[in-house]
């Protein structure tokens, strides 16, 4: 079963055609990563899935339900958490107040559980968002999404601007969340870290999916990993049938 599926998404900003027939699938309880150079359409894909930038055509299914055209709050209510690029914590609110902003849903995650996952946040619970380091702000952004008790977590560039040791800490947390059954769609600039944690990988170029398959196969392909630094669609050979067959869910 797929926790989330998109088929044939075409998304525009005004007259600019950004996504071209984008299709992807996030298998239940797994991690899928969406990779590509800057401007490839990764963030627009997340926004299209969430209804923040509704696609003009195509379908989105969340936990088996057709969510095409639904407003973002209704999609979130199905159990979709979102950690946006740039963290976007409330600078003038304390850590504790930031965590109280979302309307908490029933489930295992509470503010206390978030503090167990991120002890640094517990130590700085009274500090305002603007007083936190970049890594602490990222932890807070993830924690804020978790108190909604989502079944699906979408993250946009969680390692952006973080020191290597902090990046490692964030990815260790994501691995623990997957072990607890959370389905994760990860947009990430740190390609090597992303393919190590992911089960399925997609690569976007100019708003088109130019690669899909098992993340382990992409991780083993050094040439392709290096090409991701600035790959154009022409530098990617067609998706091998064997890779598509091995992936848990992607098709088309």
C-alpha cells in the first residue's frame, strides 16, 4: 500500500509551467526522497501534494483517499505533517509556545515525547525561536509537525544550512521515525545522506521525473550521484525497468 500517491501532476505559477506530468508514490512506512538541482521543481511538488499550490491537472491520493482539489487544512487533517524549507518557527514565541501552536491530534506524540526525542529543546523550552541555533530550529520545526500525530511527514530541505554533525543528528531522528512506522517524503540537497536513509528515490529535472527506483541502487551509482550536483535531463539515461520493478510502489 502507498501512503501517498501523485499521478500526472501539472502545476503552474501564472503562465509558467513548473511541473510536467509528475508521478510518484510514497510506500507506507517507508522513506522516499525527491532529489534534483535548485529550481528543478522539488518544493513545488510538495506544495502541489499539500494543496498549497494546486495542480491544474493530475491526482493526489493520501492514505487511499482522493485529495485532488482539497484545501491544505483538509489534507493535513488526514494525517499529513509538513516541515517547510527554512524552518519558519515563530521567532517571538518560546519553544514550548511554538509546540502549542498546532492543534494536537490524538496519538503517541505529545510535547513531552518531542522533548524526549530532542532533549536540547527540553533544555531550551523557555527560549524564544530567534534565540535558537539553526539545528535547534530544525528540531523545533520537526517537533511541531509531530505533535499533530501525522501518519505522513513531508520535509523540505531539513539539512539546509546546518553543520555536518547536526545534519547527522537530524537524519538519525528521521531513521527513528521510520522505525516507528511514519511514512516520510524527503526533499533534500544532501544527496548522499538522503539515499542512505531512503527506500525509494526520485530525481526531478526541469519539472520532470528523470529517475525513479530503489534508493540503494542510486546510492551505488557514483556517476549519477555526482551528476546530481547540476544534472540536466539529457545526462540521465532512461529509467531502467529493473530499477522501477525493484522500487516499492513507483510506476510511470
